[in-house]
C-alpha cells in the first residue's frame, strides 16, 4: 500500500497532511520517535535530514509548550529511516484528544510501523529518581480520555486489545542492550493525568496506591492510537523530578526542561542502541 493511499484507506483525516509531506520528501520511515519535554534536541542526532514545520501541515495541531518545537524531522540513524515528531501536543492545551493523536495517524500513514515515545515524568516509585530512564511497561489512563471515541477508522479494530500496549519483547531487548552498555534503567507503569497543574500530594499518594511508578501529562493517547494502528511500541520516561510531596522542591517546568537536557546524551545513546539493534535484526 502506498503512503498516499494508506492515508485515505487507514486514516482519512491525514490525506491532506500526507500530500503536503510528500511535497518535501518521499521517505517511508521505519520508526517514528515522539520527543518529550526537553528532549527535542535528540532529533539533531539524525543524518541527511528533512525538516517540515508542523504549521505547514494541514490538520496538524499546534504545540504551545516550551520544549516542544513544532516540526517533523525525517532522517537516518544507525542505518534506520526515522521520523522525529518534534511538536507533541497535549490535552491541557485545549486540543481534543483526537487531535492529540493526529501525529500518530500521520506517521503511520507515511509508513512507520514502529513507535518510540519518550516523555518527561515525575517519579513516584522510590527507584525513579531524577535522571532515571524508565522503560514503560504499562500505563494508567487517569485523564479518562480516548482518541478512539467516535466513528471507527478503517485503520484498526473497533475494540483494540490493550493488554500489552508496550511490546514486551522489545522492552526486554532494549533493557538488555542498556545493561550491556552500562546504562542504568528501570521499568514501571506510567500514569497519565490531564494537567496542566502538577499533582497534589494526596493525588500522588493515590496514584502510588493504584500502581503508578511515574506520572506525566502525555504519551497515553499516542500509544492508544498506535495500538489501534497495529504499531509496535516502546516507551521511555525520563524522570525529571520527584512527584509532589516526595521531594523538598517546588515543581517548575523550567527544571523539568533542564533535567531533560542533562540526560539527553544518555538517552541518545540508548536510542542509538535500540535503532542499531533494529538494523541488525533485519540483516
């Protein structure tokens, strides 16, 4: 199925967006990477890049948050064709949840069958201290919003299975790569809240009781959409702060961005290892 026809047959609302992207590049990425707060510079690791401003893409929601530059970056890393989504949007910006997941429908229509999501998150589990990289093994949708509400797109089933939204085998392989290369990581459950206010101390205690290891304001609608589209998903949280009541500092978005930048090199190393493994796997 070609990229242009897939936008029509899988996700009709991406048709104009795909046509616009195809005016700039004919690349069909193997994997899409969605970049969280303070992590957008990771796209600079790509070679032979094509940059497309999301403001030029019809239907693409516009990000209003610091640390979320709005563009798609096509390129190659470790022999793998990638597209970076720099310009994640959030429910708290006032976008409908279906708009929040539009970038995932778009990259799927452009050919991506794998998705790597990264985010900045607050650590709830004592093991998840600032600077920790946490593989997401499951999530809790505490924003109670779902991008699949409404008529079902032909791109996936009416009732997609969510028993393993983050590919267990892929997480195992990535964790083994991290361990072999001296990169400490954790595993955990990510809990999604609507935001934009940070959580109260009482809420964090409730989330801890529910099984949340980290808390944040993104990722889950993208993963739900990816599951609907049949994409393989891996998620990595950068723990940028202790959640409310677990540390002594007031929570500030600027601090989140700074910690995200400080861990960038380690995260880039891990991303490269994962992509290099994908390239080796298809040889």
